[in-house]
C-alpha cells in the first residue's frame, strides 16, 4: 500500500497496525497468562447480585367482629359477655337465632290452641293429649275399611251419648206406652241391683261368721299347749295341710312330723314317756299283788292304768307314724 506524497514503496505490517489502532481505542491489551479450558470458557460470567428489595410490611388483620349481647341475657350478665372471645360470641348468637327459629315453627300450633285453652284447663286436659286424641279419632274415622270406620263412629256416638239422644228425639215424646215401659225397666234394674247388693251383704256376713268360728277353734286348739306344744312352730305348715282338706288335729300331727325340728322334739317326748311307763310297770310288778290291785296309777297320755307291759320305743314311734299316715290317706 502507498501513501500520498510518499515516492518510496514500503511493506506495512497489518497485525501491528491493528494492535496500535485497538490500543488507541481500547487501551493496551495484555496477553493472557493461561488459556482457559473449554468448559470454563463456556460458563456464563457471574452476574452481580441486585440490591435486595425491601420486604413489604405484613398486612394488618381486620378487627374481629363483635356482637351485642343476646336479648335473653340479663343486663347484669353483659359485663361477662364483653369478656368472651368474638368467636364464642358469634356461636352464642347463632345458636340463639336457631332456637328462636325453632320456636317460631310452633307458633301456628300455639295460635290454634289458644282459643281452646280455657276449655282444656276446665276439663283438666293436657294440650298434647288433646291433640293426640283428636288425630287418632280423625284417622279412625277417615282411614281403613268402611266397616271399621262405621263401628268406631257408632262407638264414639254412644260414648258421647249422641246416638241415644237421636233415638230419643225420634220417639214420640208423649207416648204413654213408652213412658210406662221406661219406668218398668228402671224399676226392674233398681230391684236387680238391690237384690244383688243384699246377696253380697248376706254372703259377706256368712263369711265373717265362718271366719270367726274358725278363728275361735284355732285359738282354742293353740291354747292347749299341753296337747299341742309345737303349734306356734308349725303354724304355717298347719295352714297348708288344712287348705288341702285335712282336719285341724290331723294337720297339726302331719306338720309336726314333717318338720325335722319338731319331729326330733316329739320323738324325745315319746322316749321320756316310754321310759316313765317302763319304770311304773317295774314298780307295780315289785308290789304285792293285793296291794298292786288297789293302786290306780294313770299314765300321762291316754288316762288308763298301765296294767299291760309297754313295747319298745321303736314300736311306739311306728304306731304313731301309722296313725298319722292313716289320717293323711
């Protein structure tokens, strides 16, 4: 390349010229001391972190809704209402509204009953019972087979004396025959009632007389403690045997032997009586015949002189048992 005004020819170093131009524009360029690896040369240059933004202030929660005290709360309780959590206040208010709505559902029923409360109070009828009775009557008269509904209607009419009054209204009011029959019927009914009452009174008197006689007999029987020493102990058993048709004496004997306690006592008594008879027989045998003939000793039991030897105790017990069984059969 040649320059104007320069007559000589000169070879120009293009690389050096480029370096000089770059240095004049960008400043001197220094050679890198180390060639970076391919992987590192491909990594993006780090970006300087931006200045941290200021965090926004936390939103202020709206104030909780407060409620006025319910109308059902007394004034002296309002100070406690203000101490309750608003959530609890809201729950109270909600429940009271639900309760009031429930009461409003019964308002039509109350309004329907109000005109009749004086009658219900006079008749001493509770309102729920009256409603239940009316609904039952309505269903019996309007539901089911016609025969069943007609029967219930007739029964209701008789209970309310509606059917009889209608029959009397259709009858001739001045018919003497009907009036006479009515008087005769009333007189007959009265006579029957009086007769039945007299019969009942007479029967009751007879029962009382019999009970008195039986009580006297029982009292005399029990009072003879010598002949019936165990009466009080077996009184209930005696009554059971008497109810089976046994006589008082047979019932006593059977009751004594059926009871283990009184049976042991009776066996001991028989043993004592048996030993007494044995001793008396031995004493009489030892006496001279002539003197013995003049002695009249009575036993404690049958009232006869023990002139014959007595048997063993077992024989006596068997004899008594046979006698009692024969009474029971």
